[in-house]
C-alpha cells in the first residue's frame, strides 16, 4: 500500500513541534483515518477529538495544510501526498494537547443569547401551526454541527481576540435562528448590538467559506441581523410595526 | 493517596445524549441539584448522528394511527420479548414528548397544513416518524442542549466515569476522571441515572463511535444490577461498504422510506422473495403497490424493503453469500430510480436526504440522485441492557436508574427504526423524574474512602509499563466478535469466542499507556477496554443459552423459533465470587388489554 508522510503538531499548552509519521493510504481514506492509524500504532497518546467519522458531529476540526477542515471529510486523494501533509489544531483557541483545543469559549458565548421564548400555542393540543416556508431559513441555520471552524477563522476572534465583546459567527447564526423563528417573541435587537457585538463583524465572509455544512452564515444570517439592528435602533417606527404584526421575517 | 476532586449532587446523570439530557431537564425541573457528565463535548453524543426520525403516533399524516397501533408494531417488531408495559408507556407518551421539543424550539419538517410531518419507516404500519430531513438527531440533541443549558444544570464535559459507588446496597456516588488533565473526581450523589448508550465498538464493522464501549452496561453490572437480553444486537441492514475507510457508516432507513429499493447483482428486488409470515398481510405484493405506499396511498401495503431490520440484514447476507452481491460485498440500494416516477426527483432526494447525498458524494464519489449505493449490514444498536422498572426506570440496585440505549425492555428482540429517539425522550423523562423523587426521599450514602483509593490505583495501572497496545487489543476483540458472535451465530464459534475472551482478558491485564495523564487516548482506551470485554462476554454467554433464532439473534444451528424461548429473558448477573452468571427468567406478562390489542392488530 502506498504511504504518505503526515506532520502532526504535538505538544501541550501551546509549546510543541511537528512530529513526522508515515501512514498507509488506502482508497477513499480521509485524513482522520491517517491520524487514527498513527495513534493506534506508534503514538497511542496522540490527542485528537472525533465521534461520527461522517461530518455529522463537528468534533474533528483541525487545520490540514493550513486549511481549517473537518478531518473526517478531508479525502487524502484531494490533497498533495508527495509533500508531507501538516495537521495542526485550530489556532484561535487555547491548545490543550496535540490536536485538541479548549473550545469552552463557544459554549460560554452561547449562554449570552437569551433562550427560545415562544408565543402561546395556536392549538388546543399545545401545538402550533407553522408552514414549511416559514422555517426553511431557520432549518438552514440548524444544520450547524458546532465544529467551530467559522469561529476559528473569524479575524475578530483569531487576530483581535475580541472574545469578551463578540460571540462569533457560529453563535450569531444561533441568534439568527432564534430571531427568525416564527414562534419566538423575544426582542433580540438590543442584545445583538450590545452583548453579542454584531457590529464587530465587517462581512469578510471567511466564516461562510469554511462552513462544512455550507450555511450562508453571512448572507443569510449576519447581514439580515445587522439590518434589523440598524432598523431597530434608528427606525423606531419599523420596530413598532414589527412588534405589532409579529416577527415573521 | 491520589488527589481527588469531590462534587455533590442530588442526581448525577452519566451521559449527555438524548436520554441523559432529557433526564437532566426533568430532574432539574423538580428542583434538585443535577450534574451531567459525558465523555465527549456537549452535543457530540451518538444522538447527534441519528438520521431518520423519531416514532410517535401523532397521526398527522395518517389519522388511523394511534398508540394502540404503535404498541402492537413495537411488540411485533420485538418478537414479543419486549416489556409490554414499557412498550405501552412509550406508545402513549411519545406524541407528547415529541411535541414538547417544538415548544423548546425544534424545527421539524412540516405537512402542507402546518403540522409536524411524519415519514414511513420499517415495521411501522403508518407514517410515524417526526423528522428533519435526515438529520433528526442533530435537531433533537441541539434542542435539548440549548434548553438544558439554561436550567441550572452543571455540565462536566470530557469526563469519564469508571465506577459506581454503593453504601448499604444503594447507590452513593460515582468515580471518574477528567480527560483533559487526567485528574480524578468523586461524585457524591443520592441517585445516579445511566444514559451511556451502547456497545457497538465491540464490532469491527459498526456505525458506532469510540464512545460506544458499553460503559453503562458494565458499570451497572459491577454494581450488582441485572442485565437482560444481551444477545440481541441490531445489525442495521444498510451501512456503507466502500471505500474501506467508511465501511460501516450508516445509510439511513429513510432512503427506503422515501422509496429506495434493494437489488442484487442480477437487478432483482430480492426482498420480494422472502416475506415472513408475521408480516405477510402488511406487505406489498408487487413494486407498484410498494411505490404507492411510500407516496401515501392509504390502501397500499409497504414494500418489503421496509420489513424489520433483522430480516432485511439477513436477506442481504444471503444474497452476498450466494454470489449475487455488489462488487464490494454488499447489495445495491437505489433511490435514483424514482426519476421515472417524479419529475423533480433530483431536488426531492437532495431535500429529503441531504446528508446522505453529501456523505456519498464526499466520501464515496457516488451521486445518489444518479446511481445506486452499495450497502451491507453494520452493527448499530443493542436491544439488551440494564433491567429496569417500566414506570421509574430504576434498575435492580436502589438509586441506580437507566434510560436510553443502555436500558433494556422496550425493544425486545429487535428495535424498530425511530423507536430509539422517542425512547430517549419518554424514558429519559421518566428516569429524571423518578431519580429526583428518589433523591428527595433519601439522604446521601456514605463513601468508602478505601474503595475510592483502590479505584484510583486501578485507573493508573496502565502507566506501570505494560507492553500490550490498548488499540491493538481492542482491534483483536472487534474482529473476533464480528466473525464469531456476529449476524449469523453457531454454538462452536461462540464457544470459541468465550475462550478467545479469556485470552483477551489476559492481554488486557498487560495493557500499557505511554505518555502522561493529560488528554491521553491510549490510556482512555485501556480503561474502556475492560467494559468492552465485560459486555462482549455478556453478549456471547447470553447468545449461547438462547438456542433459537429470533430478532437480532440468528443461529444456524437453531434456525427456527422455539415457543419455550418465547417466554423468557436472558439475565446476566455477577455472582458473589465475581464470575458472570447467565440464567433465563420469565418475561413480564402482558395484561388482558395488551393481549387484546395485539390480537386485533394481527
Ligand atoms: C448513525 C446512527 C443513526 C441513527 N439513526 C436513528 C434514527 O433515525 N432514529 C432512532 O430512533 N434512532 C437512531 N439511532 C439510534 C439512536 O441514535 C441511539 O440509540 C440513541 O441516540 C442513543 O441515545 P442515548 O441517549 O441512549 O445515548 P448517546 O446519545 O449515545 O449518549 C451516550 C452518552 O453517554 C456518555 N457516556 C458513555 N459512557 C460514559 C462514561 N463512562 N462516563 C461518562 N459519560 C459516558 C457519552 O459521552 C454520551 O454523552 C441511530 C444511531 C446511529 C449510530
Ligand atoms: S463575516 Fe463577520 S463573522 Fe464572518 S468571518 Fe468575517 S468578520 Fe467574522
Ligand atoms: S456554522 Fe458551519 S462552520 Fe460554523 S460551527 Fe456551524 S457548521 Fe461549523
Ligand atoms: S468525526 Fe464527526 S465531524 Fe468529523
């Protein structure tokens, strides 16, 4: 079987170096397979997160040849194997060990978003009448597997470290799902501006570019939210109108 | 003495999949202190991978559906080994708990008149599965997670429990370690709910992740609880078979629910050739009727592709064995053929099965809107597990509860697709409620410090320089279980497996971990291995005593069903000397009303 060289970042707390390993490459293999093969044979203590191996859980985020990717969805046949393949942890988050980073910020940021708050049920059996077209957009945002790759590439977090001021693209589309939820009655405009820091986003769309679920984070989520914030703050009439007719987009 | 951090709870929940989260929400709503631990990050448990949907007789698509039909379907699917009270509670309560998810923000696919849409699935008489495309589990876990984080519950992510602690016969806590730094932790808790999922990582070809090492089963067993029905493993008929690196990854039954057909190398829809007696009245007689069924004709019967999973899996094995398989040792599953029936088939497939489309496109270079997939059986689910009381989910150990895949009873000998997600909600809620109540009426039990120290020392043993590689021992176990206690079983092979397990236990005693205690998967795997070996032994020993074929348990040396075996559960229990005992005990009897429903629905 052909082999390839993988340079895997090894170390703890940000101190470390690349370590070279050979892996056998079989048909259809993904980068995560190579990493697990190396782990099972010569580096039992190589730290890496994974669960589903099918792009569904968002555990295996890393940077492969410098590109933020899900390792389980990165086919070896799609990368140049004549050169060593580098595999590094996501860089925006503190490193724990090897490929594993401390992603707790993302969980904490979500707590800054007020929970879902539905209007009273429409029907006697406690259900609501909601049509598919009212939730198509929301369902797009709900495809998010919380891989945090978008958070990892957003320059506001990665370069400028605005972790206290800004919740990042992943959590903004969580906010967008709630704001566009046909049943939600919470007024979220003030929070978006003040607690969630939507103003820090300058629409570079780097987040959208890396999303493995192809969610149009910026165009469908952040930009409409920004418009709402602008309307809500500078156009009290529009805000009042929206309150009166409900919030169906 | 090892350094151990101590945390106090009224209710400790081990597992943050659908069952654990639902239990946590319920327990905390009763006002008690709740802690949740899980091996991975929050939101990554197996539940996130569930695809097809959750079964609940809401009757939105076919108003003939109701709990009685769902109950009868579940019992028939389980070949009547189910705990009938659990099957009844599940069928009655599933609609309510599914609708409740909507109140917490879930966005289910809708019917034209604005209700929750339901789809067809194997063994369910009417379209019954509430779903979101083919990513229902993601919607479910995210809804529970996002609701749960605002309920004052403490979450301890990447923390693995290795032992349950008891005092005077009842649960008093649990011991474990944080994966990140390797520190030990002692949870003192009045009640413990196990929601740890399954055991599928004991097999080589599996849809299950590294987490599925049967921890909850083994923890309960060592705490003195009974396990039942451990011989019943579900091999899902459709896993990916090619390329090798994705072998075993699940292809949702939703593909067949949307009209996908199974064919062999001769192009024949072989499922029409073998329709079991129990289902003859409910199965289509020709492809045309099958298509009418999946497109909603209420007078049509379901196509044979939607027979129960155990049966479909065995038919596939037969086709492959008899030389009619696909190039890589599976059969063909084709959804693209619906082009001949639907004008916008391509978009329809992408809308209904987006992640299958994505999965095949990205991982196998197959466009499912244009060509057939290659599929074969993959280890998927364990019906057996911790024996529980139907109302409270309490195990045979006071204060120890279990819910979800690690508990047993609801599914009998075979689980119907979609009945797991609803199981998690119904019995997660019940377990959370009962555990909170139990905690309210009991004071904390004592903790035996010597026991804690002994467990800490045991956990550190792999660092003593053993020379067995834990991953390699695990691999040997997986290939042995796959070939000797797999889909098709026989006495001599299973005896061989029992001997083989003895040898693996010896290798396990010598496993070593390199490096230090910080996020060290080799060490973690070494500790998980003991649970895998315990569960594998329980599976093999149970399978040996059930000398018949039923549901997920198929023996070539005893091909038919034995009416005597229809009356018993297989029970695994630890003897006083630490050895594993296996016995057979009578089933929970059906009430007259339950029996009547089943007769009516024959
Ligand atoms: C690919 C796939 C698709 C599926 N599709 C469907 C479907 O469409 N419909 C359906 O009904 N069912 C489906 N199933 C089955 C269903 O998803 C599972 O049975 C169900 O999600 C199990 O839920 P659970 O809450 O019991 O456990 P899980 O969701 O597996 O959660 C187990 C939890 O326990 C934790 N844990 C385990 N051991 C320990 C320990 N020692 N210490 C601490 N924490 C521990 C884990 O970290 C995890 O958080 C599918 C399964 C798979 C694998
Ligand atoms: S578009 Fe906004 S959120 Fe996305 S990466 Fe750019 S700045 Fe960050
Ligand atoms: S939005 Fe996309 S990139 Fe961001 S966390 Fe979700 S799935 Fe990952
Ligand atoms: S392992 Fe789940 S997304 Fe890669």
